[in-house]
């Protein structure tokens, strides 16, 4: 990306001046990015010795502050509440890149400079001062950038004004009412329901976000004719794009009109509340903000194999729940490895208080995952995360630090516990076009180790389905003395299956729990009918939420449907 005029002017200074000014500018930027809502970090006193002697006299120094978003106000330069943190980050990274380039070129420079007078001692420790991995400096540098960028970004979710904007978009009362009703039903069905009201609120929020609020984008329709387009590379981001964190802009080209439709990949959740569209990056970004707006403890999850989602802390269950808004799925962490066939390596959780390596929650194949973790040394990653957490938590109270430590201990035990895939973790990806999913290898059928499941469900889009088996022994002059039936059915998300045995006018309902059940009272009838009725479910996939005979293709030892009939002469 081309340098801005201010950064270009800054680079014209001699090396000794350049490095001293860079240190101050990066310190100002890092203070804000680390604690964006601390007032003292957003103001620079123009009359201070540091400003007047170490910034003001040199080319591009003050201009860089203006490009970051500072504005002049009487005796101070002020980073206003309406200023863009994304723009600040862009200028900060540009300055850091120019500094690193000079260092990499072999410049031997003494980088000792006085810290800003108005900054407390702790602010002298820039977020970028992390341990370097000797054996792979490039790898650790790139990984360090990812850690810092995500750790700084999640602070946006803590902006009270932004949270209020998100709340204004969420039908909170309706979602909360639905959550309370479903909690009540769960408590009636279970004597010891371990779920709380917040757990059901998370489920309602996921459903609303997926079906009513956000939309998926493969390619945008043409702005001119409304026809289909194709992704044809990238376009240069505008200043407004950069303001909202869109450093990448896709060119969706219409072959009919031969015109392009711009698709900026916004990274600022405030803008996403307006556009309400994107792919997994935009979905997880905006959904995490919505969770925080409802006072749910949430963190942003980054996966090095190109996917992101959210985790929400369940107070009632005392654990973190995996939540993927793109799929409208909760607490199915093995979905990506087992269902999608992903080859996982690094998965990191970012919240306002800490970074956690949560890779092991999402895998039941730990040795394989460990063999793929070659980007950085494990000791480097561990020490880097510890350093970041210590820096972020230095202003927290003792009770909060203890709470975070206890939660982490519970997570570590969970990570090393054996994991077996469960229902909902066995299928491929559903978000995005089939071609896009196939290109990413996430349809679930590309991995030979994936457990394939088969079952009978009603027709897609239908509200009720029914299937019957009728037995008639009248032509053979035989009657039914007794019948034993074993069948199986499974339900998800309010789906229902009813099993009925009818002989003449007598209808008997029985369970599809896989057990063998015997029936004697058929009145020596010569015929009977077994019927399964399927109904209920939620969302676009409701037709799949009531299933008959679900089993793995590998499971060939036992049939899920068996009828034994004892006959006698009429």
C-alpha cells in the first residue's frame, strides 16, 4: 500500500530523528489501541517539553498525528470519540513498517528516547515489544502481528456508544421472552436442568442473527443491471474504506455490463451494523459485538485455517460455549475438524481481558494438530500470550484476575479430556455457495475419515411428514398373534417424531428409542400398520430436525428398524 503524505514526509528525516519520532508516535498509538477509552491517552499536551522538542520541529511528525485522527483543540491534540481506531491502526502499522524496514537494512541505531511526559510508566511498554523467536524471526513476527491486531480489535466491542447502537438493532425483549419460555419448557422436561436463561438467550440471538439480521455474500449483484457477478481480484481501497477497516476491496465483475461492483471487506463492527452482510469475518465480528451489547461475556475466535467465530461464557455451566453465527450452531466444537474436514493448527480466543490458545477444544486428534503447529515455537507462543495478558490485566482488580485464572484452569482440564463427536458435529459446512464450499474443501465429503451419517427426514420445506408400513396377511388366511417392534428416531431443535401402531380401530403410540417393544392385543387381526409422523424443528433446516433411523454408514452390525411378527391360522 502506498505511503500517506505524512508518513512519506516523516521518512525524509535523518535516521536518528526518524527513530526517535517513530518511538513517540508508536507509543501514542499503542496507548490508545491498548486502552481506547482511557481519556488521558487520547490527549497530547501541545506545551509539554516532549511535544515541543521531540515532535513539533521535525517533518511529518505532527502531520502523522493528524492522519491518525488527532485534532487540534486549544492546548491539546485530541483523539476524539468519533475518530476511527482502524485509521489509527493503519497509520501506526505504516510507521512501524518503515521503521522495521530501516532496521532490517542494517541500520545500527540507539533507540533510547524519553517517553511522553503525560503517559504513566506502564505505557512505555509498547504492545509490539514481544519476545522474538531466534529460529524463525519472520514466523514469530507475523504471528505477533496477528496476536496484536486481534487483541486490539476486540476492544472495539467495549465501546459503550457502539454497544448502544448494536442494542438498537437487536429485538432484545422478544429474544429474552423466547429464551424464558424455552427455559421453562426445559425445566419441566428435566428435573435438573443445567442450562440458564443466558444459554437460551444465546441460542435465540444466534437464530435471529442468522435468519433475520445478517446475510451471506458470495458475490454481490451488479449495481447496474442486478445480474450475477464474479470475484475478479481486488480494487484499491478509498479513504472511507480504510476508515472502516476495509484494507481489502473485492472487485465483483459483471460480464454483461462489463462493470464492477465494489465489495469492501469492512472490519469495523459499527459499519457492519449498517451493511449487515459479508462472509465469516464480518459475521463473527458483528455477532461478537451483539453479544457484548447484551452483556454476554464473549470472545472472538481466530482460526489459522481461515475461519472465525465466537465463544460465549455460560455462567450456569461455568464454561465457554462455541457459537458459529454463520451456521447457527452452538456448542459443537468438533464441527470443523470432524464435520468440515479441516486440518487445524492454531485457534486463539481474544477478549477484552486475555488471549487464550483454545486449539485443543476444537480437536479430538491432538497429535495430528501438534504436528502441524510449526509456524512458531510453542515456548515462544506461550510466553507471548502470557506477556500480552499481563499487560492487559495490569489494571484489573484481584478478584477479576482470580476469576480469569480459575476459568483458564477449567479450560485446561477440558482441553486434555477425551472427546467424542456428537450429533451436530458430523456434517459439512452449510454457509456459502456449494462451489465456494467445495473450493475450500469444507463440504465434509472430501475427508475420508469423516463419519458419514444417513437418515430419513421429511421433504425440505414441509411442516409435516409421514411414512407408513402396512402388513396384510388376510389373503394367506393368517392372523397376527403378537408383534414386536424395534425402531429408532432422533430429534433436534424442537423437532418431534411420533410412532403409532394401528390394528383396526385400536391405535397404540410407542417409543422410537431403539428398544424392542412387544404388543399382544391386536384382536387376532390379519393386518396392522406402523406409522411415523415427523414435525417441528426451527429455521430453514427444520425439515432435518426430526429424523428416522439415523446411523453411520460404517455401522452395519445392527439394523435400526426390526419387526418380528407371530402368526396363527385364522
